[in-house]
């Protein structure tokens, strides 16, 4: 698919946090909170740092091979898994929870950004290999966030009463949503293919993490994407020393609180640490671990441990201990030979709190890359923009601002009283000079008269514009439809829409298009007109 694109800074969209825009522009206030700049030089430094760290490559490759044993593996994925045995192979990682049917579009954008960056770095660092890895946050339990998709403007929720880690939940009940998807999308050119794929990946009696793994393997295997399910006893065994330190000494919370105290002087912080930044996972339980004296208890249960008991539990069943947001990145970078992590604004914000934790445990801190963001502007909407004479970069403005701009531009009547207001201001400025020569204190009285004179003119200008807008009802309806389509729920398309309507229409070409127009280290927003 050939598209045209327009690129602009994240800050110009009005949809990204202060931290995200500051990070994308290399704000000096954030530099103490990360290790390497987002550049080729930063990647080179991350590679050198990673080479000094002993990664158990045999372990990660062995576990990945077991994981992929149940699916048909694309040759490029096999090659990438095996490359991880080599000391000159490094990971470009992105991560997300296993939202049903991938959740929102940015899920896909993250993945293809990792693929594109891995390919890009291979050309800059000959003799080294870069493997794109999707780290599945399958131990998250936020079903309100992960158990729904938006289709044709309607939020569709997964009706389930399961609890615990979402990755371990079974897929029962998702067949109803697949039926709904079939009803809406099977008429599209690739709709039936999509529905068939969903039925294959999300059969009953499988769990969400396995279903998501199969879906991502089917969609992105040809790109060489390696998907890792870290809910694994052997992988977590590498974290036993860290987890034990967390249970008994609780040092990470103090380190992060110190970082937050400094960071919050200029920015809103993303994540707050707990005294113990671990959850306990067992069956359908996913609850925080708390300590009181020499007793460790699992919140909302009757489960308690003594010091010897919890140490034994950790060594016998490391899979029952789950790092929260404060320790998850440390786990990821301990088991994977990573040099770059691609995340959204919220992820970057909490990673900026964590550098001290990485330093405490001597784990290399990767280059943080703000993920790619897109607005897919289909031609019918571009035609609407053209008719309204709105540039593509203008669509980020508030709807009322756009309408006022349009009315002022198209109206044959005078709507602006700028000249009149300027004239009044000039008159009163002259009166101030006259008054000042007689008594300086009179200038305050003249200024008050000036304010009282200007305010009615400003109110009249608003009324003129409001009255004139009524003559542009057709354009107003067109503009409202445009904004609703491109910014569902008054948010970014990528945070609401799912990939499936685009895939049903364009098939694999949709992913090829996103891959083709993905940036690498530039960290800017792209509008794609297709």
C-alpha cells in the first residue's frame, strides 16, 4: 500500500503527556533519569554495557524453543531464536499485557516499531544481530483495561467472572465476541480470513497468554518477531536473589521514592512503589505480598508465611512470585540481552523512575525509545478535510476552534473587531498620556475605563461569530463526523480502535504499510493518508 505521510512532533498533537513530550525532545531535566540517549551513539553505549553482563542465553533460548514447540514456527523466528545464543546478538524489546484480540492499535504499532528498529540497527552495527522480542505482561490482572475491544465505535466487554492473572484465564466467553466480529467484518475482503484465525487462536479450554501468543505468531512470524511468555518457573529462578532481597530488605521502594522525589519537582510521576513490589500468584490468586514483623501475608487471603516458609516457597515455586511495575523491567532485562526498550508515554514515565534499581542490581539499563504513533487517515476522510480546507496537521485542533477558523475564512461578513478594538486601545492610551501629565494617579482610572470599553466589544465579537456559525450547519456536521471518526471518544485513534477493521479491509498489507512507514529513533508522530 502506498501512502503519503505528514510528520510532526508529539507535542504538537496535544495528546501526549508532559513527560513523553519532554523525553522526545531530550529535555535536560530528564537526563539524570536515564542512561543512554535515543541515538545510534546511545545504542552503541548500551551494547557495550550489555557485553559486560552475563546473560544466560542457553536458558532463554531453551525456554523459547519449548514455548514454540506447540506452533508452526516461521523460519525467520527460528533463526532469531537461535541467534540469541550468540554473544553478538541483542534484543529490541517491547511489551504489553495480553489484551483480548490485542486491544488497541498501538499494540501493533509497538511490535512493528521493534521489528523496524532491529532491522535498522543491523545496518549500523555489522557483525551484530538484533532480534525483535515481544515480552508479554501476562501476569497483569486489570480486566477492566484488557478485557474489551472497541468495534464500530462500540466498546465490547468480555463477560467473565474470572480473577487472577489475565494470562492464566481461560478463553471461555470470547466466542461470543468472535461471533460479533464475524457479523460485522466478514463482509470485508479479508474478514473471513480474520475470523478463522481468531477461532484457531482462541479456542475454548486454552488460556489467554497462549491464545495471544498464537495470534502474534500467526500475524508477525514472517517479520521474525519472537514472543516471550515470562510466566515461567525457570526464567523466574534467575530472579530469586532479587526477589529474596525484596521480600526481606525492601530496598527497591526506597530507591524509587528517591527518584520520584527528584522527578516530581518538574513532572507528574507515573508509578508509586509498594514496600514489597511483588505479587503472589497461585491458581486464581494474584494479590500483593505484605510484611508485618516476621510474618509475610497475602492480601485478601488467609495465606501467611514465616521467614523460613517464604524463603522455601520462593526457591521451590519461583513462578508464584510476580514482579509489579517496579521490578518487571528488571526481570525483563535480566533474562533478555536487551539494548533498547520501546514503550508508550506511560511506560517511559515509569522506566524513568527505575534507573537506580537497575544500578543497585548491576543490570544494564536499555535505551528507552518512545513508541511510534500513527493516525491512519483513509482517503474519504482526507477528501472531507480538503473540502473543509483544513490541513492534515490542523485536525488536532479543538472542533470549535476549527469551526471558528472555517467560519472566519468563509464568511463574507465582518466577524472580527480587531481593528475596532485596536482603535479603542489607541484612544485610551492617548488619554493615559493626557491624564498622566496632570496627575499620575488618574492613569489607573483611565485604564479601568479602557477595560470597560473593550469588554463589550469582545463580547460582541463572540456573538457575531456565534450567530454566523448558524449559517454553516452543513460544514459543522461534516466537521463533527470527521472528528468523531478520527478521534473516537475525543482521544487518539490508536488508543481506542482495534487493528481488526483495518485488517479485514486490507489484510496483511495493513501491517506492511505500518512497517514501511515506521520510524526508528526519530520519536515523532505520523499521519498516514491511505
